[in-house]
C-alpha cells in the first residue's frame, strides 16, 4: 500500500507535495526510486523509504485500517545536524500525558467494540495504527507520511512508486497546529482526517482543508460562548493570554472579535508557548499580576498553562478570576493548581461510555510489557521498573515492579472516567469513520440482514464523501457534520470548586447551546464558587457602572469601557445603567430629580387656592364691596347737596362700573378655558371703558357747568343728562364693537406655555389677535388720556364744582399704572403675567375709587355740616378767582 494521489488531484499540488517530501528527508518517509530491467524485458521500479520508520504506539491489522495520532508525549528530542551523515530518528521525550494516553486507548476500545458488533460492519475487521506526535509539527508530519506510505522500507512496483494509502482515514491530532501540518500532507490525496480536539476556527475553511472533519465544536463557537459568558456576569474589563500557536492565536482572535461585539474591553493580550524563553513567560506573569483587570481569559493549551501557572505560583499574586478554554479547564491534571480555584470555563459535554473503564483498567504487567508506551506509563505511575532493576549510579538499584501494583487504586487522569469529555469525541470520531465505511461496503438485504464485502477496495476519497453525510446516534449522543465539517456547538459550563476535604473538583454548573437564540443560550443550573471561594460574583470593570440619570463619557485615549459618568443635561434622562446617551423627554414631560424617568410637567396657573390668588381675590371682592357700600351711602344720601352736586346719575353708574372692574379681575384667576379667556379680556375692556366714560362724562359736566355760570351761556342745555348718557353709551359701544370684531376674527384661547419655564407648563390665555388686544388697551388709554387732559384743564375750577382736582390725580394714577403695566406685562413670566394684569386692574380701580368717592363719603359720614347747599355756595362766592 503506497501513497497515490486522488483522481482529481491538481498537478501543482502533487508538485508541492514532492517539494515537501524533499524538505523533510531528514526525518520523513519520502520515496526514492531506481529502474531496472527484468529478464522479461519489462522495467520494474524499486522504491525505498527515506528515513527510519517509527513503530506505532498501538496497532492491529484489519480489513480496513484507521490511523490515529495523539500527543502522548509533550516534547521531541532534538539534535544538531552535521549534514555529513544521516540524522538520527525522531524520538519523543518529556513526561507522558496519561490523559492523551486515555484518548488513544479509547480509540482502541472503539475499534474493538465495532469489531464485536453485529450491526455495524458485521464480518469486517477494522485495524488501527495509533501514533504519538510528541505535540510537535515535525513528528506529526513524519507520522502523516508513515500513515500514508506504510512501514515497508523497500518494495518493487511496476508503477511509479504509487499505490493506495495505508489507512482509509485518520483520527486526530489533538492540537490544531500539528493537524494543519498533517492536512498539508494528506489532504491533496483525499485522506479524511477526523479530529477530536483540534478546535482552531481556521480548520473550517473547506478551500484549504477539504478533507478535515471534527467531532468537537470549532473555537469560533467556543469564543462566542466565552464572550457571552463574560458579558452575562457583567465583566467588561478583562485580560487575555493565549498560546502562541494556531489554536491560541486563531481562538483568541475569534474571542476578541466576539468580545468587541459584546462591549467587552481587553486590557492586555499576551502570547507565549512552552518553548518560549523563561523571560517571556515571566513577563506574561508580571503583566497579569500588575493589571487592574480581575478576570483573565486563557485560550491556552494544557501544557502551556502548566508552565504559566508554575510561574504565577513562584511569586505572590493578587487573586484573579480565571476563564478557561476547553483545552485546559477540563483537564483533571490541572486541578492541582490551587491558584485557579473558582475558575470557570467552557467544556465539552460530559458523557458516559459503557465498558470503557473496564477496558482501561484491564492491564497487567504481562500485557503492559508488550507495549513500550504502556510500559512507560506503568513505570511512571507506580514508580518501579518492569523486569530487572538497574543501578542509578549511586549504588542504589531502582525498584522492580513485583506484581502487587493495583491499577484499580491508581489515581491518575488515565483511570479517571468521571469526566469523559474529549474522550467521547475520540469515540465518536471512530464511529463516524466506521459508519462511513459501512455505507460503502455493506448493504441491507430484504430479510433485514446486512451483507458486507470486506474484500472491496475502499479508497479514502470514498470514505471522505460518505463522512459528509453521516448522521447517527451513539450512547444518546448525536453525530453529524455541517458543510464545514463541524458538529453542533453544545457546551457545559464547568467550575473548579474546592471541597471541604480541600480537594479540587470539576463541577458542571450550566449549559451553553449555540443553536438557541442569544438570550436563551446560557443556562446556569447550580451555584458557582468564585475566586477565593466566594459566592459573590467578582467585579472587573475599568469604570464603575453609570447609574440611571447619567451617561458615559469615554476617557480620552482609553478603551470604550473606561469612561466618566456625566449627569444628563437639563430636560434629558437615562433610565438604564451604563447609558451611552441621554434621552430628551417629550414636550410635556420633564425629568424627575434623579433624571431616570420622564414625569408629566406640573401644570401651573393662577389658582384661587394659592396665596397670591387668595390675596388678589380678596382685593377684588373687597373693592367690589366698597363700591357697593359707597353706592348704598350715596343712595341713602341722594338728596344731600354733595351727592346732587356730583351728578348722582353718573356717580351711581361709575360705582357700578367700578364694581364690575373689581369683579372682572376674578375671570383672570383659575384654570383658563375657552370661555374664560374670551370673557376676561372683553369684560375687562368694556367695563373699564364704561368706567372711564363715566369719569370723562363727569369731567365734561364740570367744565360745562362752569361755562354755564357765565353770562349769556346756555351750554348746559347741550350737555344735559340725555347727552351724558349718550356719551357714555357711545364710548362703550365703540369698545364693544372692537371686542366683537376681536372675538369673531381671532378670539383669545387657552394655551400651554412650554417655553417660559422648561420644567413646568403654564396654562394661560393667548390673546389670539395681538392687534385686537392692543386695540382694546389703546382705546382705554385714549379715553384715559382725554379724561386726564380735560381734568387738567379744569384743575383751577372752584372746589364746589365737582372734583376736578381729584379726577386729575385719579387719571394721573390710572395712566401711570397702565403705562407701567406694559413693560411689566411683557417681562413677567408665567402666571405672574396674569397677576400683573389683575394688579393693574385692581390698582387703577382703587385709584379711581379712593380719589373720587372716599372724600365725599368722609364728608357725608363724618362732616355732615359741610354737606349743605349753603356751605357749597359760600365756598364758591369766597373764591376770589371767579
């Protein structure tokens, strides 16, 4: 059986393979050929393998052989090449990884189980060749050549040193980098490789690795699961370390991308490997110790992690919450590092393989001595040597195994079947290959029996094609591959918990299913023990969370997770923790004191229930009562000289209008409505015009009365009571027409004033038409000015002829109040605008009332001797000006 390209092999790939053969002549298994002519005249090709074949760790002949590659040792012996002689054969060194030994033995167990099965490949025997790659690329390449070419050092063939590969498929390797190296060798020849532990996302690229499958999920899914896990616990500031290999670099790249999408910041990202200088490992340890991030994500292989943790234990280190990838966090041999107590990570689902433990423990010194690999394991586990002891060089002989060693009592990763995770991936990989072969060589007959042709020449390319469609269940675990050769991503969340006895145990605390919606993927079922044996989730953030009512402001030059908390601006809220922006409240809403929610703005208007409203109401009602009381006094003394001399009809009308002026101010108090807005301005305008018209009438009467006393003057007949009434009605009618036009064309209406105060709503009346509003005020001002001018002209008339001086002062006060009102009205905010208008109405009304009626009431009530016609006539006759 010799290496031959697949039928569809590109010639350039074959050429590349030859170059690769030449590159590894020192340790590989390339083919050299020489031609000779036989007696029959036919040319035969004599082929010889270059390099020394390395025997497999475990092997068994069969009708179809499956290759297996595992990292049983962790180093390869290296020597300096002199290039003058053939290099020494490659050899593995270092300690034996009993966990990887269990993986390899699980493959042997699966093959034996299939060979004893009556359902799968009945009558067909599977063989195997299990090799140790020493966790190195050169040995993995050598093993790849060896699995393809076989072990015969020399052979004759009539073909160009070509033939079918030795194996139909390969299980392995445990590491991504060795797997990639093997795929470069065997991939062009269509030999399928099913890995149990190579998780690099790069291997899902079918253009580069079309023959690759795996039973363990890709790191792409693991990276997403780790990022989801970290975000779930609120850690936004983390450190990251990785193996400086394809596994670590590709895995960390995928994780960093997923972390960025989750809003997680990475303080540092360091890479190292077990072959790195000690100074490099020390630098990584120092970075972890000095960092502010309390959570460390380690995308590291088990061997690399052991080196880092030994260095971390060398010096005191602050507590760190470790987050581990599948490679090391589920390795039982790692549990001895107490530094990582409380670590959590992603692991393949734990499984049960019936019969595996009995198979693993079915070892005796006689069986072990037949396998160098098992012999090394036995001697290392029990500290003795099989066979004759040898001197240590100091006069002491090593202990010889005497047969009392009991593997049943051995505590080692090899015998620990309580956490069968990756082991089950090996088991499923073997069964996947077996099912692919079964679909080629076996057919089911009508009587439900299966007939298999073990003599059928099965090519690896056929197995490759059938692997793409395998879909079966074994021990309750489904096995299938997607278009990229990956299985469905399902993980367990594992936690390192220290028991009361002090022993560290790996405990499953939850599940992660990548096929579910994002918010349902993580399911935590048990309590997690954190770093320092705490039950409280540790905090790892660059900046403390910004509470509701604040927003994040990124610190200059730092990652987005480092920020300051800024209070939301006026009128804005944030109702979530760590909000990036604040939200503007709707127009009629305002933030509460904490700025974490919008509440309806308080509605404000001049109310009857507040102090200012009560005071203004009291003044208004009081003024109206005074006007009514004065009218009552005047009515009771209507026949008295002072009442008759002051034009009693206009006085009563003036008192009535003043009462209305006082009362119209009440329409300005209370919640504005459509009717109140129209009523308040029109009532104010008409009542004040009525009032000023009466005063104007009284002033004209004074002037006309004085003119009537002159000889040959009959002016009073032109301004008698009918003319006075007509004057009042005419002036008032004009104002009524202005108000009517105002109400018809653009009447006042209630509005919500949202601009004066941002934090509250002012209910007020919009004047509608500004022209109408100022026309009403202007007309009142015009009458007041006219009245003031006439009164001023009559200021020197005798006191007997009415109250010209008082009218002058009252009009002066009236005009002063309303002139002052204009800027105060325009500048007063909110409900104070209404208060200013009411104040102007009441003040001007009181000014008229006190100056025009209080002196007369005082004489009527307290100086009745002056309330006579004789007294009035005496004052007139004594006035020397007339």
